[in-house]
């Protein structure tokens, strides 16, 4: 007699557990690439979301099409929606290049309830445009390839690239 009541209560609890009653404020957006081919995947790019007067940060990871979705960070003590929030293109699995104006975007409210989006696109390029001063200055330097002398293995020494060039630090000399 107690077993059917227990099974009924268990099914009821599991059904309620699947219902998500959330009043979370969600930011939805998409990153774009300036010089990518159509088949490039944008997965793994990290987007950082920060709001004023909130100590917490939120992090999102993009899907293959460049879209992301993250809850706005909020303090539990305040019930008002966070104001003046920004999304920032933060990190990627490969080297990306972007101007400062394309890295940060203000978060704005959409017409949907508890839904936000970015005001300007977060865009980047995969190759360094030579209009950027930093790219031009980086190309002035030589290669960072290690020097490797082929030493005989009978000598029992480590590869030469580990200690050539070697610059000793001499202390006490003015």
C-alpha cells in the first residue's frame, strides 16, 4: 500500500524538478569574423560580461556559428536589474586580432522579457591587418626559433637550444 504512494510521490517530485522556474536575465549575441572563410568555426571563443556595481563576472563560450548565451551577473541582495553592462571578446583558442572599438559592446534590452543583446557586433580577424601599429612593430623583430646544434648523443649533453644563447647574470657590478 505504501509502495504505490511512494512511486507517485517520486514521479511528482521528478516532474517538478524538470520545470525550470527562472527569472534570470540572459544575454544572447554573436561574434563575427572580418576575414574568415564561410566554413570557419568560431567555437571556443570566450566572452566576458561585466556589469557596474556587481562584483561577479559572467563568462560565455561561443558555439560553432559564433553565437553565445550567458546569464547577466547580479548580486542576490539587489532585486533591480543590473544597469550599464558590457560584453568583451576575451580569449580564443587561436590568435585573433581586433581593434579596441570591436572588442567591447554595450548590452541593451530586447523586446523579449528578461532578454538582452549586444549593441554593436564583436568582430575580429584571424590575420593581422598591417594597419595596426602593433602588427607592424611585431614584424620588425626576427624569428624566435631556437638555435639547435647537433651535438653527438655520446657526450650526454642536453640539446643546445636549452643553453645557447646563454646570458649570465652577474650581480654586484654597477
